[in-house]
C-alpha cells in the first residue's frame, strides 16, 4: 500500500513544498536537512506497511499469522522426529546410538523378541522428514560386542516438517469462516485439520445410514495418507466426536493420469528439459486442486503446457488416451503417472 513512499519520492515531495526561490540543490542547507528525514520517513512507511499487512490473516506473513492464529487457539504444528523400528540380533540396550545416512538414531524402547531377533523403537535426533527411512543398515556409534545384525525395518511414526505458512492460513480461515457446531460437516473438518500432517479432508455424512460419517483424508503434501496418519486421525476423532456417531477414516485414492501430446518447440530446445518442467508444473496443479474439483481439466493441462518455456504449440493432447476431462470420484485425487511428449 505504501510501496511508492520511498526516500527519493519523499524527498522530492518535501522539496516541492519549499519555495522555488530557495536553494534546493544537493549540498544546500534545505536539501541536506530534508534528505536524512526522508530516509527516516521511508523506514516508518515500511514499518507501517508491515503492520497493516500483518493485522489481516489473508495478507499476513508468518510473523503476523502465527500471532493471529494463536489468538484463536490455533498453534503451529512444530516439526517432529521420526520414530522407526529397529531389528537386532542381540539386546542392544536403551539409549544406544546408531548412525546411518548421516543421521543419529537413539534406542528408546524395547518392543518385542521374535525368532531370536530383538526389536526396538528408535528416534531420530534430527527433526523432520529426513528420518523417515523404511529400511537400511545401522552402524553403532560405539562398539557393541557380539552385534552382527542391525537394521531399520519400518517406520512407526513418520517425522514431519514444521507447518507451512499457507497450511496454517488455511486452518485459520476454516476456523473463522466455517460455522462448526454439533458435529456438522464443518465440525468434522475442523477436528481432522487439528491433526498434524493432514492437508485436506472430505466429509461424507450419513454415508452408511443414520449416525455414520466417513472421512477421506490426504497428508500435508496433498498425497494419500499412510496408516500412521489415518490412525492419528481416528484417535483424535474418537476423543471429540458426538456420542452415537460411527466414524470411518480412510485415505484418498490415487487416480493415475497419463498425458500425451504432440508439441512444437523452439529449435534447439531440450525435449527432456521441457518434459521434466511440464511434469513438475502438472504435479503442482494436481496438488493445488486435490479434493477441490471432481475432474482433471484437459484445457487447464493444455494451458500449463503452453506456459512451459520453449513450447510454441501443441495438438492431440490426451488424458488417459482421451480428448476429454478425466472424471474423479469423491475419494480420488489425481496422480501423474506418465507424460509422453512428441516433437512435431
């Protein structure tokens, strides 16, 4: 709003208010007196612009949005550490440390012993998704006698990154714009979005008769939810749902999308680079529209293709070998399966 109020603009405006018969040249008394003031005024306008943007949730940056959300009892989902399942041929003991791929995992809890194998719960010391390793060999940080077998064999609880600003904004706007009450659709949407790593949800009331509710969810990357996330949602819903409601929680299902087209490109352009660029843009498009529309628009896919650098035109664009939109069911999200672009 105050972008034009920079030091040069303010100085010129202040000088314009001084009588033209006065020396206003650089180095003169008037100019040298007003120049520092214009810089300070510039700073004040920038701070005013920052304040104005950060008092409204729609325009606020992370600094302001976090505080606005906090005032409504909405906290940022902080990054968490991955918890994995370790398999060993001896009892390695609690607090033993192991390393793999530059990460440190600490043994936290004994799980069970099966067929002379010891299973432990290990936690990654680094927060975020970096510790989500489903299978790999472990090396002890210190010598453990008689240890010959040490592996990660599964993920118990995936680590998650700190909540992104736009995801927090989405949760806040849902809270203030959707009247949640008495276990209505908006209430279930709010409850589900209170679980970390959930990116979206569709609510199906009365899906299997009176008192039944079905929830289809995606993770924060707008992808199908894993079993661990589904269980977290189920646990939370069971703690808040109305008495008598039977709630089912499922993941969204992928709908594979194959895109083929014939394209004209600038001479010398790389078809491989164009294809890879197009794939990334389409994946972003699918994520942005997950659970928002019940079809994949062939027209919008065509627009994405035309916006790719070095693409001049296209023809015979098909989605799943069809010239029409691809229909999605209520529980489906689009997943890019393959792209085949032919230069003509």
